[in-house]
């Protein structure tokens, strides 16, 4: 009987096991999971609601949502895309709803429903789930060495799927497979500016963020927090610049365009606001900004309280424009984003065959999920990468 070992009982590993057991009911499939329970992370995804995938409707270019792995994802999505994912879980009784922002959740709003479906399908398929089995290495002969109950042991397989998630590619350190060092992605930024922090809770609809001296730019909603900034625009920037920020030890200069549209847009808006020259500048703010944020930005632009539009002069106007479109803050570290967190880095994508997810160097070894140097911004894209890569791996194992 063919023996398959899947390492890692997370989203990718369990999905691969469920699919593989349905394709080959006569194979002996084992899942080795280091933790006490499988899919502990999947259970808390999307704040416990599981943002399982995305309809990709708002996606102009895959590279914008997969800063690492967009080319591979193009191929994988062609084989097993978001609709296939919904069909798969739909066939097992899950109903879905897509939000306005194109993120897809189960109607139950319960990640445990997804966990239970995968557990059930693995059970039906006769998958042997071995928790508290921590794999320490794999060699070229597909010998898997692991620790269980304090003892070291090994098992040999006809095929191995490595699906141990982010930051775990070190399991392959004894092989000559290229590993890209892991660094965090999807985090928020610490900014030491008490006046900004006083605006905690302020949301600005569409800002553009950048890192001074780089080409990293992101657009979207910004949230001011008690430690600095968060929200989709910040998380995207952290994802795009994950490696750069790690190299800089999470220090740098953040550039904020508060209106998101550059100088021309800012000037047009100010022109409109200043039509009634006798009004006080502080009393008429751009519709995108709150009253408090506007007053804060005016103080940064050194516009005195009580100044009227007709007293600003071209220099005063230029200072406001400048503050609106290129407001600079010192980044002073990162903070964990509790809703989602992934790592960038892992097994180099040049090491795998994109049509099968098989290792080029170790035939019979397949890779799926976040253990690869492939990760996405928030929105269901990371789990879709796990489903797609695991499905392709499952359908490529032929013994
Ligand atoms: C709080 C949080 C919320 C998230 N929410 C979302 C969301 O809503 N939508 C989305 O798309 N993405 C989300 N993500 C990201 C998403 O969870 C991951 O991208 C996804 O889980 C990756 O799947 P995986 O199977 O590759 O890895 P994991 O889910 O991390 O699974 C890997 C498994 O391998 C096991 N393992 C590790 N090392 C070993 C070893 N040596 N031996 C044996 N087993 C091992 C681990 O215990 C784990 O169970 C979220 C992440 C976090 C942290």
C-alpha cells in the first residue's frame, strides 16, 4: 500500500490530506502535526470568522496582493481558484457570503465550521492524524525524522508533503534546497508622535503611504491607533516592504498623502474650501478628513489658529498642500497585528515545479502553503494560497 506522509496539520496539510484520501482511498495517508490539535491557526483566522478566500474582483494585478509568489499563484489559481474552493467546501455543506470588499466568509461566520469539514473528510478518507509529532528533518530518501513523547523516531514514505507553515523551512536545512530567511509580514507600525496618537480611532478612507527613499507605496484606509498606525494601507505597506523593513530594523521615514491623490487633487480641494475667503481655515475641512485631524494637520503646517483663508497667502497654502501630500513620520518599530500575521520567506519558489508543487531536487517531496516563499496581503489571499497549492500537490502525487 502506498504510504504518504503529510507534515503539518494546518490549512494546507489537512486540505491536502482530505483531497488525497478522496482521490486514493486505498493509500495510507498520515498527517504528522506538532501541536495537540490540528488546524489551531485556521480556527482563529479572520478573527474566528475565517476569511476563506477572496473573489479577486478588486484585484488589478496579482503582484499587488501576492508581493511574493504572484507568478506561481497565477498558475495555481488556474488549476484551483477561489470558485473551486467555494465549490469544494460548498459540496461539503458550507455556505458562503462575499462582503463588499470582496472578502469571502462562511455564512455561519465560524472558522470552526471549516475546521470540522476538513476533520470529517480526513476521517471519512481514513487519514491517520498523528498530533504531538514534531518533525525535525527530511532527507533525500524521504525519511522523516520526528520527536514524539520525548523520543526520536523516523518513518519512510513513498511521497511526503511538507506543509508546516511560516518560519519552518529549517526542517529542510540538511538538504541543498534553497531557503529564503523568514521575516514577519502584515504588521502595524509604531510612531512616536503624541499628537498623532491623541487622534486614536481616527479612520481616513483612502490615503497613500510610502517609505522615504524606496518605491514602496500602498493605498487604502488608515487607522490611527494608540501606538501609531494600522488599517489596510499600513498592513499592505508592511507586506510589500516586509524584507526592507526587517533589514532596517523597523526604522525609517513614513510618507503620508492624507488625501491619496497627490498635489493636483489637494490644491483643487483647498481651492474649493477657500472660496469663501472670510471663513476660518480650521472651520472648513476636506470631506475625507475629520475635523480633529484637519486641525492637527493645520498645526503641523504651522497655520495659526484663527487664520482665515484670505490671510493664508501662497506660502501658507503651499505649507498646507505639502503637509497634506507629504507628511513625514518617524517609524519606530512594528507591532503585531492580532487579526492576521504571516511570514515572508521559506522554501525558494525556484525549488519547486509549479505544475505539481514537487521539489526539483528531491523527487517525491511536495510543498504546500506558507512554508513556501509566497505570501499575501490580508483579504483571504493567504488561505487561498494554502488551498490552491495543497490541491495541486494532492492531484500531482502518482505512485
Ligand atoms: C491570527 C491569524 C488570522 C489569520 N486570518 C486569515 C484569514 O482570515 N484569511 C487568510 O487568508 N489568512 C489568514 N491568516 C493567514 C493563514 O492562517 C495562513 O496563511 C495559513 O494558515 C497557512 O496555512 P499553512 O497550512 O501553510 O500553515 P499553518 O496553518 O500555519 O499550519 C502549519 C501546521 O504545521 C504544524 N507544524 C509546524 N512545524 C511542524 C513540525 N516541525 N512538525 C509537525 N508539524 C508542524 C503547525 O503546528 C501547524 O498546525 C491568518 C493568520 C493568523 C495568524
